[in-house]
C-alpha cells in the first residue's frame, strides 16, 4: 500500500469522532538517515495525491526543524508533562536535483548523557541493565533521576536538563539550536552533532544565583534566556560574528508567586550575609534581567569568544523585571526589541513530580487516589493565568556600541494591550519608527496541558487520551501591525484583523526575510508573512481552562458563541493591506506545524512579488487510517504564492520502510547549503566538545561525591565528546557492569 495519507480512508469508524490525530503526542526517537523520501503530488486541494518521481527543480537547500521527543518509546511519562518537554530532535530536510532526503539527530548535551544512566533505577521496565546506577542507595537514586514537570526536566541532585528543542538561529558563520531554559549550542549542519555551548557556566547566571553559589548543589543549573536570539548578518563586514540574547530570572513563578518570592528574597539576602566569601557585592539575588551579546571570536587571529552582559534598566533607573518570559527578540537597523510574552515558566510545575509523583505509584484504592490526585492538582497546579497584555522593551543599538564596557543599558517599555504569541519586525526604521507584526493569542495559555485529572466542559468531548497536549484556545486570535516610535516608545498607529475561519491558535510564522543571508539582497520589510493556525476544538479545552477564560476582559467572541470545530490553517497575510490573501485548511484529523519559507533558486520574474517567490514546507501529523494507534506523518510543500490551485507535494517514508513518526515541532530555519559559514573537521568537533565540557564542569565536580564524579568522567564526558548515537549508548549502558 502506498504510504501517503489517503483522506478518503478517513471515514473509518476509528476516526469519525475525532478532529485531532493521536499522532500529535507520539513520536519516534530513532535517528534516521533516509537517502530518498517518497514523493506524492496533489494537483490542488480537491484532488488525491499520486506518486511522482521529482520535485520542482527550483526547490533547493535544507530546511531545519526541531521539536521535543514527547511520549517516545522507553521513556516513562510523568503526570502533567507537557508536549514540548523532551529531548530536542533535529530534522534536516534536504532538496537537491528534484529529490528529498531526511536526516534526524537528537540534540545531545552533556546532561543528555547523564539522564539515561540515572533512569536505570527509576525506569527498570524500560531498560534492564546488568548494573544500576547507585543501585544500593535508593534515596540517592530517587532524587538524582531526572523527572518531567511542566515544560522542564529536573533532578534534585544534578539540576535541570538543557533539551534544545525549540528553535534555531543562523548567524553569519554558525547555526545554533536553542531553548528558553538552557544555553544555546552551536550545531554542525552536516553531521547534526552539537559542537559547543555559547558561553561557559561561569559566564551565565542561574535562575537563583546566590543560592547556587552558596549551596553549590546543582551541576546543571537553570540558565533562562530567549529561545529566539537574533543576529544581524547584513552589517558584519570586517566584524566578528555575533548574536544577542538575554539572561534573566523571574524569581519564583507560580500560583503562590508573591509570598514565595518574598521568602526567597529574604533567604537570598540572609545567605549573602552569612557567606560573604562566596558571594560578591555585585551578585544578583531574586529577579534580574540582562541583555547579552556573544561574539564568536576568530581562531586564526587569536581572538577568543567573549560574552558581554548589560543589566537592563528603565529610563527612570528602575530595573527591568520580567513578568512572564523574554521568549523572543527582534532586531532592526537601529533597535533591539525584547518581548515579555505569554510563555510563563511555573516552578510549581517543575517540582510537581517530586511532590505528587507518588500518585502514579499508588497500587490500591485507585478511585480514591484518582479523586485525591485531581484535588491536589487543582490546588498545586492550578493555572497562573497569562497577563492580558504584552510588554516590549526597546534598546538602541548605538547605546551598546558607544560604551561596550558599560554595566547597564536603558530600555524603553511599550505595553501592547493584547497578549503576544510571536512577532516579526521590519529591518528598516524610517524616521526612527519600528514596524512590528504580531500574532495575538487571546484566551490561550500554551503552558497548560491536558492531564488525566481534568474534567470536560459539560456536553463537550475532552480528549483525555491526548494527555500532555497543550490545552486549546478559548477565543479567536488576531493579527496586528503596529508602528512604534523607537525613541519614545509611543504607539503611533495600530491595525488589528481577525478571521473566524483562520486566526484561531496562531502559533508560529515564516517569511522570506528569515532566509536572508550575506550573499542575498532581500527586502528590508516584511511584505507577506505566513502564519500557522492550529484551529479550534473542544477536544483540547478542560473545564478549568474554560472557567478561567469565560469572562476574560477582552474577548473577541463570547464564550457561548464558540464554534464546534475549526481546522488547522496555513494563511498568508499581506502586511501592507492587512488582508489574509491566501489560506489552506488542512483535512480533518491532520495537524500541521513549523512552516518554513524556502526561496526559489530561480530569479524572481518581473512583476512578481519576491516575498512569495518560493515554497512553504511544513510537517503534517496524522494517524494511519488502517491502524489508528500508528502514526503516518509527512512533510507537505506548498507554492508560496498559491496554496489551493497549484500542486502540493507530500513527502513520506520510502515504501520499504516504516512510516514517519515525527514530533509536534515548533520553529525552523533554512540554509542554502551545508557548508554555509564555519566548517569543522571531525577532530575539531571533538576538541571543541572536550574543551567546553571540562571548562564547564571540572570545577563543579570538585566537591561532589565519588558516584557523581564517576558518572561524569566515565559516562558523560566520553559520550558527549563522541556524540554517541542513542541506540549505541543504550547498548553500552546495558553491557556495563559498573560506573
């Protein structure tokens, strides 16, 4: 049977009552090297796909997409684990001579190689080794193992995982893979191996720096930064390659934030007074916000990488305090824009498995424990609603250049009166104006997911079999265009649009300027922007989320007027007219994510818009029509100037291999070729990994017990340096008799 998704088979009774495929919460950890994907062509949205031999010749380069390995094989799932918690899987989709290739690799940080060995005791049913890590010390094993909580994976003994599962950044010479709660890493585009982190553990501030210095408890500290750092590749002639990001802490961020932050601040101050020898007068405690510039250096010229941090302050001298998350930065000719948006890291979620994990272990009185668990979750993990607005902070780039040694930089605060999902900015600043394009996520908290203890809205079909999937939106989203005075922060003009068919759950976007590189002349404005809408369904709305938003202050649609269902939609917004000029609604039981613009390799014909001259590639998740418990995922490719009347290309696994089982991915990028920028030999990659891991952790291991020292020197160090593939790593652990 051909492996494309035949929508005519979806009338199967297994699918009739569902809109969301089960595939959204399933994924394979297998690291693939597929030399040629199968191609099907669908002439337009109303026809069935048929096999073809080639893709369009002008489709070229490499799309990089990343997502979290959630609920994969041999990995136990915690209660309350969110969909985007998991090791980052990098997918590289290549196009050459009308063919498509696929290479996948897990992003393997040092903490990745510490994770599985510590799970051998906690998850004996997943892996049966001859010897278990710290098998004679059950208490140590319980607290050393990493456990999922909310959007984090944490070990009380070892610290937090850096799972690198969110986004990419292209600088002039480097490709980075990123996450909100971990240092960005340089990745080799060819091998997909990690090369080294940007900045050492001595240069980054952990989430509670005073307590980390005094207690010296965690090796893997939590370094909060922006998942979307920025680089300016158009003004680097003769300059060092660099990028900008943040390093900040919101303090405690959860349901009981104010009283806990009060206690933590006093505790930090007490520790500072008691341990003066370990804490400098300049050390932060509590909440802090830094703008960071990382420069890669130049090995040939003997220039080492440097990391410079500026403490951010408001014009009145008060510190910038992040309320939710500095998830995204944007860069223009004159300004840096930082967004405090609705992506809150709640520490009650992080520590929930250590306090509530016993619920899963209960072997008696199941009904009583279920009710008890529901009550505990309603108290301990009750929602901390996002703020009903978004804050932008504007920094003048000239302020950073004028005095690069300054300790502080001033930021102008701008409040956008609606929640912000993601945004893009025009590069040019005519008359010091900043033009930004925002997706507004009304009535939606992506840090909340479906749990086994959730109740459905009466009469509505909540899908508890999608445990871990992010909860759905409860209101219609909007698209906005704002003109802001970069000097004063005043909003000069704004225009909002929404569409009842296509602006639900606006997730991520792409546009041609994201593909701009130093060898390409592109428009300096965002003319057309492509958004992925995840639609609307009651299958993803628990009762507690419904109650939280039903009387929300600025609803677009009254709660009683919400539709039964709206499908996932790819749309194109003309930012000059602020009109949705093209859209494609995906078939039912298909979930699309991670759109990426790929410019055509052919010159743009006269009279055609360059911003639509190319293709949009995305991942489409779906279940096997004949085996609903199996995934049958694909890559879909659209002509960027016409979604409905031009051929759609669908890429699937070769006929002699099992179907693709991809993650629900987030962000993406594109490279013209794999040798774009810095290239590394195998020996150079190993040397950089060895140097970075010793610099980061040797000094932290000095005061640790022998068991942890053995874990690092016998397992973590050698396997990170080698970037051992997962299946080989598991084999080695199974055969190992002692650490």
